[in-house]
């Protein structure tokens, strides 16, 4: 299988790496990655003390909020989310076609 590649405007080879997951233990829910991504890939979700996702309207259950890769099909592989993340939460992979 070949790896999906492209060229930059300057003619350099570029291999996009697509967001696969976010480490929920490291994520502090700051939202910087959400702000830098313009492709509706990420979503901020509430978690309880057991590490289970809960609805935002269950305020008494919420321990913290973390970012998740909610729509990986929208990712363009730019890795802006990982570059802005101070906690190094992201896992990215290349796409084989």
C-alpha cells in the first residue's frame, strides 16, 4: 500500500498525519486545539470521577472536561492541534491507500 502524500506550495514533499486519539489522562480541556482546528474534528466532553463520559447537564457528575476526536473523517492531517497542545496529548497516523 502507498502512503498518501502531497506537495507544499514550495514544492516540498508532505505526508499528512491524521488525528487518531487524544490521551484523556493528559488532556486538561483547555480548548486551544479546538480553536485552531477549523474542520469540526474535535469536541469537548465531560467526564465523571470514574473516567466515563457524561452529559454536560449533569453538573454534579462532572469531574473534568477533555477533548475527543469526534469526527476523524473531517481531519485534513495538518497536525495544528498537536503543535498547539502543551500536554502532548495527540496521536496521529499517516493514511495508507
